[in-house]
């Protein structure tokens, strides 16, 4: 299953969320989160607007490898490893792999 993340959506803040953790989770910037919500502090349970940089979400299926995924999306294995902060090539069934679109 592949999902293209929307450019903008509402997100309900969880107890341990920080602006920095949301930046990493949604591939966005601190400045965008602050600008879109007119606030610096986040509170658990509140809804905030998130604008994301576009990427595809790929969930690892049985017998898939980084090599196979890289070939499927025409990206390098090293780019997949860097973009997903992977230190090794081992994948797990159901693992989320982000495939970032090239910047225009």
C-alpha cells in the first residue's frame, strides 16, 4: 500500500510531541509549524495545521529489500537509507519507508 501525504492536514498533538519531533515525523520545518499555527508552544490534545513536504509512504511487504524498493521508485539505496535514517539495509514487514520527491 502506498500513500501520498497531503500538503496540509490537521494533526492532534500527542503528550510527548514537540515541534522538533513533528518536524522529523512529517518532513517539515519548525518555521512552517509556528507560522501555520501562530504559536510556539504545543499542548497535548490540541489540533494544529501541518504543511508537509511531499513524499510517498511505502510500507514494507514480505520479501522486500531496499534494493527492490529503490528500483521500484527509481532512487538510490543510499538516498533511501539517508532519508529514512537507516543504519543498515535490514527491513521489517510493515515498516514505513519514505520516498521523497525530487525538489523542483
